[in-house]
């Protein structure tokens, strides 16, 4: 077997596990929140802790991976993620669950920062979109499995088994990565770590994500959110100043001079704001408004993944041949349509209508995801791909955090936070009154309309990304012809 296909199969295990874990939490959130007696803020932190844990570490891990080797850090990420999964399953309280989810996030950062980079190193630009498309299929396959596995587990076992499922997969992935992957380039003596840059960046990201979270909970936390925003932007200023004056910075800000790279990550940021909470909202709608069981909700969401699986690899392959922007633009437009349509669902909406909207959304994301990732990763020099992938992941996670908090913020325009807590933590959705279900549904509708507008805005930076550049292995990118070149 050619090594590039070995790379693809090994990294597929990582994204498969990520897909399973992500969807398991989406479908299982109401059950876990009720079992641990979590309020709405703690329930949101069940997902946010994972995101924060991965985001604050992404850039650091990307830098360390470029210094010491992507494969070593990738395998370490598998180990940490597996241990975090075990601790999550053993959590006795909401606070312990949140801490364990953050540990999971730290492990996932090593997988996220290096998976796309390892694939990009192994594949030429004429095959990169196809390879990343296959990798995305694995994620969706894991997501599909997560939806049905979570429903089945919650039907016959206790909620901790939602996370025990990661343990054997994580052990297998760790061993396989160590045995089959090899570094793409010879490691040289590593330059010193930029600890000042790491500290200021960590404070910036952590304060920003915490501020966004507290801002979603009304005026009671307004002063704290404002203070955190000030700390965040002050840290960002110090970080930029530090990086501009370091010989070996944590983040090579020269990457942002590559229009295709910058346009792609900004587009991904806005898309993740618009799309990041889509599945979470659908799951809550099905279980809390329509009264589906966790297993029924998981099965009901599958049309989205089927559509994604149908178009994802085709879009990746065709974008390698005809260019990225036509497919990313079409994907964003279709996603916006799906979000607008989803904003019309109600208590009495038939499932066939919802399934159609899910298919449209899956098709749109299938058109967009692989070409955008291929565009971003193929535009940077080989020796900067791990940190570039980490920066891409950071933008995505910040967008996801904004998305989840925006859900709570928009919904509080229709329902007080205490009512949202009562609904989300309800042990039996059938105990909710019709008025509560209708009010919750109206809040969901408003969320979808806001997200659709945000996703339409993403088309602007998508169209403004520059032409493909020729990236020199040891130098800065130089603008050349528009055709792809082999990295």
C-alpha cells in the first residue's frame, strides 16, 4: 500500500472517533444534564469545556508539532483524548464532567491540529481535495454512528457508556499511529519556544471564549463579560506585538498575508458561527418539542449525513479539477437556504419536511467543507502546515463557541433563562406544557434566521480569497499563476 493511503486510513480513525464523540454529546445532552442535575449554564458548558480545552491548546500544539514532529504529537493526542473520555464517563458531578471534557478537548487539539497537516504532507494538490473529502466522510460516518449508538446506549445502559465507547477506539488509534505513521521531513534542532506568545495567546482565547459564554446569560453576568472582553483584547494586542518582534514566534503572522489562507479561515469562522449549533438545536427540537426518544432523534437526523456523504467526496474531487471557489460559494448558498427553511419549523411540522431541510443542509456542507479545507491547507508552505492547521482549528472553535452562546442569547429574547433551564433539564419532555414547547420552538426559529444571515455574510470573504499561490518550501509565498501546484 502506498504510504499516502496508510496516512489516510490512520488519520481516519482519529476523525471517526471525533465524529462519534461530538454527536454522542449532542443527542445525549438532555439526558446527561438531567442525570447530573445540571442547570442550563452547566449544560452548555458540557459542550463548551471541550471546545475551550481544544482551542487554547491548538496553536501551541501546532507550533510544537512543527518543531518536534506531527506524528509524535498526533499519537499523544490519541492517548490524552482516551484518558479524558474515561474521566468523563466516571464524572460524579457537573463540575467534574466539565473538567474531564476539557481534558478531552486538549487531546482532540493534537488530533485536530495534525490530521489535516499530515494528509496535506502526503498528498499532492491534485489529490488533496479528494483525500480531505474522504477524511470528512469518515467524520460524518462517525457522526452517524454517534447518533444511533448514543440512542441505543441510552435505551439500554447508563449515560457514562456514551464515553466508554471512545476508550477501545482511542487505544487502537494510538498504537496504529505509532506503528504506521512516519514524519514527512527530517526534524532539525528545534528553535526555542515562544512562551510569552503562548501565555498571551492563551489568555486572549480563554478570556474571549469565557466572555462569550457569560454574555449569553443576561445582565447578571454583564460586568464579568465586559471585564473578560477587555482582558481578551488587551492580551491580543500584546500577543501581536510579541509575535512581530520574535525571531521564532509561536504564530508566523506572515501566514495571514496569504489571501487564500486568510480568506478561507475567515469564511470557515463565519460558517462555524452559523452552522456550529445546528445539530444541537435539531436534537433539542426533536426531543423537547416533538417528544422523540434519544434513539429516535439520532435516527431522525441521519438524512443530513446521508446527503453529506453523497456530495462530500464528489465536491472534493471536482474542486481539485475546477477550483475551490465555485464549490465553496455554492455550498454556502445552499447552507443559508437550509437555515432559512429550518427557521419555519413548528410544533406540528411533519418529519418529512424536516428531513428535506436536513438533506439540503447536508448537501450544502458537503459542497463547502472539503474544498474550503483544501484551499486553506494547500496555500501554505509545508513547514508551516501544522501551525496553519492549528490556526484554522482555532478560528473554527471560536466560531463554534460564538454559535452555541448565540443560541442561548437569541432564545432569551423569547424565554427567560430559568425557563430554558427547566426545559433542557426536563427528565420527561412529555411533562412540558404546549405553551412551553411552542415558546421553545419560536426561540429556535429566531436562532435559525440569525444564523442564516451570518452564513450569507461568509460568502464575502469566500469570494475575496486570492488566487492560488506557489509556496516555496523555505520562503514566503509568492503570487504566481492561478493553477494549483504540488506542495
